[in-house]
């Protein structure tokens, strides 16, 4: 029996991002435009909303990150926005500098930024292929 015969992938639950300090992480992501769905300091977690979807970005304190950066390479999570170039301007004004200027992709434009623990978030739009995006 193959894996796809034994279960069905239904969608995302949450994307977990390891952080060293929950308060600093929540503050950073709020500046980047995320809203907090809920926060449990005693458990060291906070969930940030992404659009109208139930899954979100789950920030989770990892003790080893309190004193040093992670030893692994950062994963990238890209989230859809209406206009990535506009998002880059808003991020910079909020003190969240993009890693590079917005760059073109097949569907439109993308801008990436990193949190203090090296997690990379990209905001991407579908300006060139609106029929593929949520706004299209």
C-alpha cells in the first residue's frame, strides 16, 4: 500500500517557526503586519493569523535559540499579498527591512524578510497571473 492510499492530505494546519523569545517574536511579526490569533506564554507559543484561513504561523520558543542562532539553514515560507512591492515599502517603514529589493517571479513579485532567528518570510503577489491567486 502506498502512502497516498492510506491517508489523504487535507491542507495545512500551522507552519511552526522556532524563536528564542516569544515577546520579541510577537512584536517583530506585529510590525510586519501579522495579527495574533492567540498567545500562550506558559507554553511558549503564539499563533499569527494569515488572511481568513484557520491555519497560521505558530511561533514556538526553542530554548537553544535563546542564546545562539540556529545551526540549520532557514526554511522559507511565502504568503500571498495583493502587492509585494507595496508590502516592501510598508515593511521598511515599520522597521522590518527586506532582505533584498522585491524581485520578479513567474506569478508577479516577491519580497522576503527574516526574523531575528533567521526564519525567512516572503510576501508574493499574483500580479502577472491573477487567475492563480486568491484575489483573482
